[in-house]
C-alpha cells in the first residue's frame, strides 16, 4: 500500500474556487476520513485524488509519485461509490471479475482473485446471483469486492453507506473497518456523518467551505476542537455553545450569560475580564444537582433512548442539551439545575470562533 500526499491543492469551477489550498498527508496503511457538511468540497477532493477531475493548481502524490496528469487507470486506485454502480445484467462473479478481464488476466487468476474476495466479504453463496436478487448491504459488499480484486494501492470510498438503512449502516461500517484491518490498506473515506468518522477513522480531516478546519485522531478532535465549527460538528448530540462575557471577581472567573446567570470556569484559566466568548460544554458533561448549585433551566423535551436520556432545556430562550446515563424522572416544564464539569469546559473567542 502507499501514502497519499496533497500539497496546496486548489480547484476552480469557472470563476468559483471550491478548494482553497488543501494540504493533507494520508499515511501508508491508514484509514483517513474526510468529513464535513454538504458542499464543503470533500467529494471533489476525492475525485481529484482519483483523477476524475483535474486540479487547478497544487500537487497530488501517490507513493511519492506526482499523479496530476496521470489518468485514473494509471493511479492504481479503486473507488467505491455511494450508488453501487453494478452491472444489472451480470451476475456477482462477473461484476467482480469485469476489471480483471479488461486487464486480460488469465481465467485461473481471475477465478482465484474473485473467490478470495468473496470469501473475505462473505459473498461465496451469492456469486451466481444477479444484483437485483441481493439486499442493499450485499450489493455494497459486491461493489467493495470489485475494488478488492484489483489489489490497488489506495481505496477511495465516496459515502458508500448513504443509501443503506440505519441498522445496515452500523453493520457495514464495522465490516469496512474490519476489511481495512485485514488488508492493511490505505483508505480515504468521504462522509457527512460524523458518527461514521468517529467510529471508523485513524485520522479525521474536518472540512468546511473548501478548506480544512482541523486534522487529528477522533478523540483529539472531540476533546480539543480548534474552533467552534469543529466543536459543533464533531459529537452527537452536539456541544452546547452559549454566548457570554468573561467576568473575573476576586480572582474567580465565570462567564456571565445574563445579569443573574454565571457559568463556572476552572481556576488558573488566565481568562481576561470583559472578553466576549462562547462557553462550550458537551451534553454528557452536565450533571443534575439539587439545592442552589448549578444553573437554573426549564425542561423543554425529554428523549429516552434506553441507554441514555437526552433532555432539551431552555436557558434564556436558547436550547441547552444534557445527556444522562442515569434514569431521572423528568417532565417537560419542570425546573431543574445543571452543573457543568469545569475541567471539561471549552472557551471560544466570540469574534473568530477559535479556541482560547
């Protein structure tokens, strides 16, 4: 397998620049996920790596070789698309063998490669079926099998689970991750689903508006987001971001949300009095308290999921989410108090959104 290096890559459609100087290093054998909202440029970047689009400027290197002008067939990559793109008139075996026949491999080698891929993907009993006779998950496995038989340097996945139902998505993301570990392949995976990114990736590249917001391991992005966009995008449910002003009184700092609401900050933070900030706290880092401790809120919605209970509260008319492992008897309209874990609080500058 091989590394993929993207150096100051820009892409323009007409007069509109959609990628603004992208720099990414995908290590050999890693599973790297490009994640971001629709329109952020992640699929365009994947197509540039595949050679399906030409870059406007910059360089793309695969295994240390610049491939800017190389056609897709010379890049030694395999791509799995959102729609399975299977030939409906061909059986599973023929779909998986098609590229090998084009490459004029002998019949015995084709048979061996297809059978081996079918065994890895648990498709051995379906080789004589047509795509219409398969479930959505089985069709996606056939699409992956078609990529595996080519033994490429790099696997590219363009939102391959978007057409599957929720249960199948969970199953398939586990299967894709297991496949990566078995093949030790270099994989680049595009998704808008941050749960997929968190559960599958070695490295996550968070994109927004044609640029990169942050690159790092899943828990690194979760625990130390560089800015408000990453903080709100990574994590489900999303981080609470509450606007306020830092107040320092007798050496004790807090964020004033209103005349009577103060959100606690950890000691020795070095916070500057009067700074406009967003106070970030994840729903699971809020705990229910009794008496006068914590921040007063009114319960708006209660969502029990079994393993967790998610509640939506109102703080001065704005939503604040809290998540509990314990089961509390809470009802809409009830007044409660929530206390944030100050060791896990985040502060972001209100002007540029960067982490303080």
